[in-house]
């Protein structure tokens, strides 16, 4: 009986740690690396990131907006926990000038990400909803342009003038992010 309880406690502890810290190894066999820090400028204007439609986006096209860049993957359970919050933030703060960019880091790229985005629904305020913010296709080189990522999810928040406000490794704190966005917008 004690053995079963101990095993259950260990499994529960590992699961809780994964939810709190995120998925530790990124796509493309990416080694963990320290993000560039809390402050700094947005990546160079030349960073081109492909989207699901086959076109590309650049960070400089969002000048004058508050930008939340969220590195995630379809297989990352903590990332899935965060998606409804990002949908909610997009709905609540998008009209005020927030842009959310979900950078999917799946090795299989569009082949896995597009069906996930098209079919998955997330409960937001009691209603199932699709991802409503822009999804881009990332890789290690793109993540490096942002200073690298330790694991997923990793979110980076930029002010309207392109300055990095903060980097969050692991789950964002919903209430803290809401307050931060209210202050920035």
C-alpha cells in the first residue's frame, strides 16, 4: 500500500513540475539555452517567420502594437493549458492594440500544426473556441533570433516601441499578464 502511494506521489509531483515549468526540450532537438533576459529590443526587422497560409510575417509589421510572442508545440501539455488564456487575451485586448503571435515549434511543421489549429477547440469563458490569434511556424534559428528558449511554453512580451518587457518560461500567470496588458494598453 505504501509503495503504491509513494509511486502515485512521485508521478503526481513530476506531472505538476511539467505543468509549472513547461516542456523542457524544444523542437528540432533544440538544446536548452538561456533567454536573452527580461529587457531588450525586439528581434531585427529582418526576422521572417512563415505562417500556416504559406506567407510570412515580420516582427516590424507590428510596430506600434503590444506584441506577445508565444513559443509552443502541439505535443506540449502546458502549452495547451495556456491556449485558452491567449485566445481570451486576443479577444479582450486585440482591439486595444495587442497582437499575439503563436510560434509553433513542432518538428513536423505545417503537417501537424495546421490540422491541430483547424480541429482543436478550447473552452474560453464557457464556450469552445478555435485559436483566434496568428500562428507562425518556428524552428531553432527563429527562436535564436529572440534570444533562444529554455522550454515551452516560452512567452516574450514587447511594448509598443519594441522593447522587451519580460520573458516567461513555462506557464504565464493569467492574472499577472492581464494586469500587465491593462497597464501597457
